[in-house]
C-alpha cells in the first residue's frame, strides 16, 4: 500500500514538473514572438471620402463588397520576417450595418479570446500577450471539406489605433506567408454602426494542401478570400444582434414565392446612383442581399442572392441586347461554357451549361432557365425543375445614370441566388459540405461577372463599330466609282 502511495506521489511530482515545464515553454513561446511595426498597405475605407450613411443605404441590410483593382504594395512576410514587394494584388472591402453601439463592436473585434464563438473557421483563439494597444494571439483555422480537413495554426498581432480602428497582421506560422485584416467603424446613430472589414492574404504562397484546394478551380482563388471576410463580418453582425436583441433588426418573417423573392437594387428608393457609380471605379462591386425564405415545391429554402454591379459608359439601348442574351456569359464568364436559347432547345426554356473544375476534371453544371420581361428594364429568369440548381432565380436590371460631362452611362446588375437541386450529380451535391456552401456558387458567378462585364461590353461595342466602319464605303471611294 505504501509503495502504491509513493508511486502516486512520484507521478504527481512528475505531472507538476511537466506542467511547470509546459507553462514555461508557453511563456517563452509567447515572448519569442516579437511585435512588428507594420503599415496598412492599402487605402483605408475612410480615405475613399464616401458618405457612410449613403453606403449604409446602398447595403440595404446586406453586405456591400468591393474587390479593388490590382495594386502594388510592400508588406510584411511572416515567414521571411522581412518586408516584401507584392505586385498586382487585390484588396477586399466588406461593409455592413451592425445594430450595436460602436464601442461594443470595437470591443468584440479586440476580444481575441472569445472570437472562436462567433467567427467562422476559427478554433482555440487565445491571447498570448498584451502590451498597451498591441496584442499577440494565436488561433487555429479549420476548413472542413469532403474527405479533407485542413487545420492550421496562426500567430497574429492586433493593433488598436488612436482613430479607433483595429488591425491584424500575421507574424508567424499560418497557411500563407502574408495576411492582414483591418476594421473600421462609422457610427450612424447611437445604436447602428457601419462596419468595414478589409483584408488580403497571399494565397500564392499557401501551403501545399491549401493551395491544392484553391487551384482545383481557379475561380475559387478569387472568391475564397472574399467569402472568408464576408462570413466573418456576418458572424459579428449576428453575435451583436444576439447581444442587443431588443433593438436589433428582426429577421424578415416573410415567406416568398418564386415570383416575389427577387431582391432588386432599383427597389431601394434611397439609392444614390452617383455613389454606386463611384464604387465601381474602385474595382468589382457585389451585393450580398439579406437572407430571404423561399417556399417552393412544398419546401422552405434560405436564399441569399448575390448581385454583380458594373458601370458601363454606354446608353442602355446599346448594351441591353448584349446582356439580355445569355450567350454573352459564354464569352466573359469563365464558369459558362454554352447557351442554347429557346429556338435551339425547342422548349420553353433555354440551356445554360456551366462547369466547375476539380483539378483536371470539369464538373458539368446544367441549368435550364426560362426568361421573362426580356425587353423591359428587368430581365427575370428562373430554373426549371430538372436543373442542377433548383430552385434558382435571378435577373438583370439597368439603372440609368444622369448624364454628366456628355457621358451617357448605365449601371447594370446581374443577380443570382438558389440552392443545389435534387437532379444534381452526386459530386456536385458534395458542395453542400464545403465552407460558405449557401452562397458559394452565387458568389463565384457574381465575382466573375463583376470583374469582366464592363470590359467585354465596351470592347464588343467598339469592335462592332470598327467592323461597320470597315465595310462602309468612304467618300473618296464613292467619287472614284462615279
């Protein structure tokens, strides 16, 4: 009996010593991470000189997303522990209205310890050290997709600035070599705050597994950083609503049908079209609308529509014939491979053929859509029941921008939203198990559309004009003929 007690005492002694060693190791691990004197490589949202109240009205309770045009900057490389020049990188800005006082949202962003409870993909968030307005912390990112679970540890530094903003930079470990996020807060009133989260990550230096996932479908490389910021801000907004349920905006209780579920930008009576036009100059513009509940075929679906907005410096009558025809998507949207109209299918629906790439395999996505109001300011479409995406709905709408400096321009919005239907292939249905599955396909389509629509339309019209001029006889040629 005494020997048993002695063994237990020895075991306790070993455990105590091990705890002290581990505690000492953790303390040293925290202290070994030196703070970084880093600078924000991109323009702050506040420096864009946009009216926060107008931006809030444009967002309409959803989220406004801007993916900047490519830019060059110098930024901290966490693995090399040195500044590095980066070329043609795109920064993402995500803006939404959060129904909470500004100080409360700042506290949420600064409180690293609790963020795992209301941040997507994050686990085991921990504050390692705090020295005034500088905090070093760690978190684990877990991305679960079919067959593979990608888990990575990150060491980050938080900075709280005199202007109230909060920045985060990667200083060690992580799945990429460089990463930052930057929070900005604009009070709209005592209980509402326009919150902007901007960020960038160098996915070109991603770890092998992470890069393998992103490069399986090139379009995913464009949209995944956007969706990670979108979802992070969504979770913050939802957490703030839980904490302030008495005055937070209540979820829309309406159950929509396929005819009424569409969310139109032009329905926003407070929309400032000049501000929206200015946003398109910064990069590609997208709206993630508020969630709506759709009743279809005796089922209730949660639908989040995504709108891609482009400003085209041409009158509506010139561009509408191009954009009301799905054949244009084949030319400028990388996910679209074919379009057969009603005459070709000899049905009351057309066939839109999409394909997502999984490595060397092209995964077909068959969409059969019917179109309505094709000759009006809004062209509506919806999928028929044997499409891969069903129910799926969307529209194209046009907003005329009042003429200025002899320029006649049009804001064009393509909106799409839906769910994976029962007719989809088994592999395609696996998308239901990847992160952001409820908006992934709409976000992909919106991103590619917003990126490429304007250039394609302008070039197409210019080429048509050149083509017509090349076949027209010149005045000199007419004289010679006579």
